[in-house]
């Protein structure tokens, strides 16, 4: 059995601070519209709920520099 940690704080209407064991992220968005999430690990996600059981999500990850 795996134990996980996740906590979400509402900062302002439409703005949340999410904390888990590996990163911190900010989520901006309102119900019915797109949500934008920025993570301390470099992940950027845009998502939106669609009618019925459907949804859309696009995630990009910051690439590390190789010298």
C-alpha cells in the first residue's frame, strides 16, 4: 500500500496552490473554462472539461540543457 501526500490551498477565486511530495504547482482557471497549471518541476499543463465524460489536456515539459 502506497502512502501519498497532496494538499491544495485556495489562494483567490480561480487560483490554487497545490503541494505534493515532489513539487509545488499553481493552477489558474474557472469552472467551465480552461485551466492552466505551472509546476516547479517544469511541467506546463492546459486542460479543459468538455461535455459529457470527455476532457482535453496538453502537457509540455521543460527540457534539461545538455552541454
